[in-house]
C-alpha cells in the first residue's frame, strides 16, 4: 500500500481520495479552502457513491492547507486541479518536494506537464522527482457536498505519459495495482491531444448560449443536438490533423469515447447521447463557465500552438476560440505558443522537447 497525497479537494480530488483510501492506501488531501479542509478533518473521510468499482466511506489521514505537510513522506502526488491552477500550485509545491516522489498531473490539459516542470525548476525544487500526466480523470463525478461524491461513470482505460517517455514503464508498474485503468504507453503530445474536453466543451457551450442565458434547466450531454455534435466532429478532424502532422496517431473522438464508456454510434452526437455515464450532469447557469475559462486557454490554445509549429490550419478551432473570447470577458491568454516558449520552434525541435 502507498502513501498518496491528493492536491485539490474539488469533485475529482475528493473522489480520488475516497477511492484510493477504500483500496487500502494512506491518503492525505490538500486544498487552499480552510472550510473544506476543516470539514473533511471533522468528518474523517469522504463518502463515495454511484458507479465506481468501490464505494463507501474512505478514511483520510489528514486534510491540510499546508503544502509542506501535505507533501511530506508522500510516495505519489496526484495533482487533481483545474488547469488554471497548475502553474501557481507547482510554484507552491516546488520547495517542498522530496527525492523519489512521483508527481502526476491528473489530468494535464494543454502541455501542462511542461508548464509544471518549468515552474518546479524556477521555484526552488531541488528534489529528484518523476513527472507524468493523464489525459482525463478516471471518473465522471460531482460533489454532492463536502465529504460526499457521486460517481456517474468510471472509465475502463485512459491515456497517460511520463516526461520523458522513457519512464513510462516505471509509472505503469507503479500504478498497475493502484489505478490499473491508466495506460502509460503514450507521449506528452498525444496525451495533450487526447483531451476530449477541448472538443466536448467550448463548441457545444457556444451553441447552448440561448438556453444558458434564459436560465433553463438542461442536461449538458444528453440534451446535445445533432448540430452541436457536427461542430464537435469538425473540431475533432482538426485535432487529429495536428497529431498526424507530428507523426502521432490519435483515435477520433468517437472511437476514444467508445473506448472509455459503454455506448454506440458513429458520430459525437450519437456516442454522447447514447451514453448513460453523463446522464446526471446538468448544464451551466452562466456563460462564465470553466468550459470556456479552462478549456479555451489551457486546451484549445495549446492545440493551436502545436498547430502553428506543425504548420496545420485549424479554422474551426480558431473560430470557436475567437467567438468564445468575443462573448465572454477575461478568458486568460493561457498556453499559447509564446507563453509555452515554443513560438518559432521547428517541428523537429518541438518533438525533441516533448519526447527527449
């Protein structure tokens, strides 16, 4: 059994804390919100319910707002936070990391692993740590309240990569008995492009504008329309083209989704609306949503940055990004080519950076 620290006590963080505890591991959880930390310590653990392969009350050893305490003696660190917090959290983690720790961004949209490594290097990390990232979360889940999470679906397999990829085997062996659904046989470029949220969130949300602004209740996934699905399919064609330009194969959104969940169909619309895993997930109440504030700057902008390096045109993705920025204020610049430090790089230079 392992000593595992979860960074972030949101939906995913609490789900993982309970899940890993129920599997017999010693779990600590870190969050910046004192009220959340205090309640978790008072409760002593988290209830996990729904469609997970383990359910029940998962005890936690400690919830804390102290990063040094959170990281002390941890063998594995799972950073389960929205991408907007990756850089600032990595800066806090850097001086407290210890030799031999395995740090996994879970998930790491938009080349977040490169951003994290840079933050570690520039903020006093003297420890020798191993880095990896996943393309998505194990669960589709929502926090009912602090200390209780409902899982509506659990993936059977999803991609991950170590940085560098030569450490994939080491991570695969480590996680084989912890989260066997993680497939460490990929590279950072593919894991970045395997972020299906970038396809499933911004485009359809734009086309839900009328419903959202009228304050109507709707189910984000199951109320999807064929037209929204077609937009997703067109965006996905561009995502696949970026990968192909780097000589990397990625599965289409449809094939990837069918590999994660039991569903049927030949289009994005069909596989989503035929999938029960997301049935309980409601739609947004505001256009100021993480589907824009996170998936635009920290996923689609990274896609566009890689497309620039590869010389691939992405007019549909570009249009979605531009329209979202036009209708929603204060979307961060995010991981564009300049901010990632890859502006002007050749394709070969970028491949060397990511693959070693």
